């Protein structure tokens, strides 16, 4: 049987000294996974993809948007502060349509082991996630067996960097302020996202507060920032030292990082929900399209039998007798005035 090094003569004579730069690619698949699951588990250590140094930026995936939101039962208006929730709503929102999301408690039997391995979501998504970890560990085993010390050390160092990031995310998600407790009331929230995307979130009021208020990932402490900085330096060192690996080792690392990126992105796309602090947010039904935002507002006002929340959001004008026709005429007049100006 041919040895690992004997295959090197059969490989293309192409310079792959810059292979390590792939690890520095600004991909967000790892950050997206952290945002979708609301945490990071121990098994994530073995999921190697480009962008390891960006996992702590998972709370920036909302692009700085904190959308205004109204409780259609109480009339209270506030902003959604949970960046992961905002990122999920952005991903399912459609311009000119009202999308309904339901919040429920996560009663999955797999939730008990989520700190060690996250197998939540559809089976297909979980299988793809596990496959990325298996490919990483198998690649490390092949490199060790082939005595490619540099390549094996680099993969081991990347896993250590992942472990540091996992530990920091686990510590940072401990923030748990969500206001006072309400007793089992079922409420609905209307969220106004950018680009005219509208989301109706339905659930028990305490559950809604847990996924919309407070912090998801608190600000890191000095110790946590030090660990994160160390992990980032390790990733850059791995990129710099990758040129010392054998040609076969470079190819294996290159293929591993690229394939894992595709598999994890596919897994994220099939996840179909958001898990956050013991709750699951999931789209319910198909989005309802509207020709006017006013029509959407009047449908919800008719359903909830109150309009104070719509007035606070600026969806309708506060008058004693406001009809849909009057509002449409007012919008048309404003449009004509704007065009004339």
C-alpha cells in the first residue's frame, strides 16, 4: 500500500502556499449558525470553516437594525433589542407582505444535550452539521497517520481557536434581564422592518419578552476579550504557517474548509427556525401580501379591535372618524404634493 507521502508525486505541481488564507475569508456561516441556535455547543469545536475569527460578531448580523415593534394587545410600542431575533426576522421577511411567526417553548428531547452537540432542527440539517464535524476529525486523523506534522498541527490549532470562541459565546449568553413576569397572557406583536417587511409575532407574553428584550450576547469582559483575541491570533498564525505543510496536506486543508463551508451553509438554510433561550421561533403559514401598508394596518385593527398601536407606529392618522377611503385619499394627496415639489 502506498504511503501518504508517495501520493505527493501524483498531485498537480501547483503552488498552494497561500492555502492558509482561506481560513481568513470573511464568511459568516459560523456566525449564522451561532445566531440560529442562540448558543454554541462543544461539538462546534470540530466544525472548521473560514471565518472562525468572526464568531463573536454573531450579534452584528442584524446590520445595526433595531426595528420598532408594537404590542397589538396592550398598545405598548418598543424596539426589539435581541440581534439574533432581528436577524431571523430579516431572513424571512418579504417586502410588501405580512409574515406570521409563532413563539413556543422548546420541548425537544434533544435540548438536554444541546450544550454538547446541537442536533436541533430538521433531520437533514442535523445530518449536514454532524457531517462537517466528522470531516474535520477524519481529516485530522488522516494527517496524523500520514505524519504531516505541520498540517495536523494547523488543524489542531484551528480546533483550539474554535474551542476558545465556543467557551466565550457560552459565557456571554448568560444575560437574562427581560423585565417583570406576566402570567400566561397570549399577545401579538407587529414588527416594522426596513424595506417594508412586516412581521406578526404571536405567543405568550413572557415568551415574547424573552426573545425580544434585553441582551442576547452581553458585552465581553476583559478576560473574554483576551481569549477571543488569542483565538484570532491563532487563526492568523495558522494562515501564515500553512505553507510549511506538504502538498497533500495543503490540498486536504483547502478541500476541507471549502466543503465544510458549503455543508454548513446548506445546513443553516434548511434549519427553518430560530432557537433562543429555551424557545423556538418559526414561521407559520405563507406571507400575506398587500398592495398598501394601510390595508395591512386596517386588517390588523379589525382583528384586534383597537388602533392605538397603529397610531403610535404612524400607520394611520389619529382622527375621530378615519375611514380607509379617507386614508387612501390622504396618501394620494401627499404623493401628489411630493411629486409637485
